[in-house]
């Protein structure tokens, strides 16, 4: 479960950075 939490957090971070990379 802990590993899943870390993945969720990483995914949220990636989504936040995605718009910046697109622009």
C-alpha cells in the first residue's frame, strides 16, 4: 500500500508538471 501511495503522489506531481511541458 505504501508503494501505491508513493506512485499516486508521483502521478499527481507528473500531472502538475505536464501542462508546463506542453506549453
